[in-house]
């Protein structure tokens, strides 16, 4: 399981997870085999066979699953925007002492 | 000049990037003393290409992230001297490859761009570990989990991010690498993809990547800055990262742009030691 905080910020306040482009995904499931944090879930008997089940398990700034994806179907938020957001949250936290 | 390689392209017909890998291999063989290994033929008959692969350093050209050519090289126990992934290169050059298999003018021009880039890279003088700027004298605290030993530097000059990368800061410059946690998790590291000298890297931006048979790890830069040195030895000997990711296995050096601002989001030895111990307990490094 992943840490519950990242850089001192509650993990569920940070929007960092893969997004699946279903027009590209061919359900090879290489990402599922790779990710040790169980971010993905396979749904064999459904039309959409792969979903993001546990987004908060995804390690912030890790994009390794996308590097296993032949069809290039996985994308992530912008790192700079995420860093800025983390800084803002930390400031807000300081403000609340 | 790219010379004297045995070139193994994926030559795939699943998508355009595979076709480009074949085109690039042909161009390299026509414009230099390079010999192509046909991946299809090699899979069914080793005799023809084993000698070639033994005599020359191997240059693998993968089309996409499925990395079929790299996997073939691994199956045949070949050591890869150099590798590119066409799809990654296309992204870096902001080129959207077409959906079909036929190469259009755009893709043909891209093959030319890649060819030029590869030749240029060979002409460029690069900095090696000997002439890089920072000398580091690490002192470690260690802990053990099963048969795995984790070393964590405790020098005050060293900063960590929570993505398991370290930075030794000296003046306005930092040497950067991965921690023992990464190399133990990946086990035998087979490839090192360096960043380019002169690249401007954001804090938490990608500073190259390393790859084992288990996974690809993107280095998350602790600092923002310009790449001023890379550890060239890792290109041919990525296993140095497994031997010691802090000393001979360092990755790159940056000239820092906002050292104090960046440090606010980094942690020191004590906190990183705690985090690593916790991660090791939870993930059961295997």
C-alpha cells in the first residue's frame, strides 16, 4: 500500500493518477502486471475491462505504467501544476497552524 | 558518426513507429558501417546473427513501449550498448505519428531527424565521472530487510525527495541519483536513458530513466536546473547503479536555479530513513 501522505499533504488531496484513453487501450494489461500498488482493476466480464480502482494508491509523480504501455493509452496530470498545488496546500496548512 | 554497430530494430507492423524503426535501421546501415539484424529471422534461426551480435556492440531500435526488440535482445542474452524508442523520440520532437503503417513525408523527415541526432550525439564531447564537478564522500546509515541491505547517506549535503532520488548539493550544483530502495526493487538494471546535457529540468521533472527486466523507473529530479554533466559510464554499464547508486552509480549533475525554494519540498536523512523503512515493510522488496 502507498503512503497516506506525500510531502506532508494528505494523499487524497493530490490529484495524481493515470487516465486511460479507451480509444487507444487494447487491454494488453501490461500496466496491471507492472503496478505493484493495485491502482488498476481488471473487469473481465464487462465491456470496459480495465479501470482505475485505487487512484490514491498511485505514487505521486510516478508515471512508470505509461512506460509499459505500447498503445500509449495512459496519461498523467501535468507535473508542474501538481507541484504548484502541493505548495498551495502546504501553505494553506501552515495558515491553519 | 554512428559506426560499427549491429542494429536490431523491432521492425514491427503493428504501428507506424515499428515501420520507422526499420527505416532508421536501413538508413544507418546505408550511411555507415552498421549491420542490420532482422528480428523475425533471428527469432527462428540464431546462426546467421549470433556471430554478428558477438562481434559488434548492439544498437536496439524499439518502435513503442512494448519494446519487442529489447525483449528479443534479452531473450538472446545480448548486452545492449545503445537503445532508442521511436515513440519516445517522436514525443520529444512534438511529432504525432500517423495511425496507419505507411510512412508519409512527415515520418520520412523524422527518420532523417533521428539519423542526424544520433550522429551528432556521437560527435559531442561528453563529461564522464572523472571530469564531473562534484566529489562526494558519503557516510551511510544502513538497515537490513531479509537479504537486502539499504544504505542511506547521512551527510548534511544530501537531500531526498519522496520518489527515492537523492541530491548532493555543493554550491550552486547538485549531483543526483537514485537510492538503494530503487536499485533493490528493480534488481538487475539493464538500461540507462540519460537526460541531455543542456536540458532544463523542472523540480520533480524527469531526469532520465533506468530499466530492469521488472520495471522502468523515471528519475524524479529533486531540484530544478540545467543538466551540466551525466554519468556516461552508466550507458554501457548500468549495473554500476546496482553496485552503488550513490558513488559510481550517480546519474547527472545540475546547475541549480532555485535551490532554497526547491529545498522546501525535500527531506533530509532522518525523514527519508523513516519513509524507506516503512516502504520496505509495506512493499516487501523482492
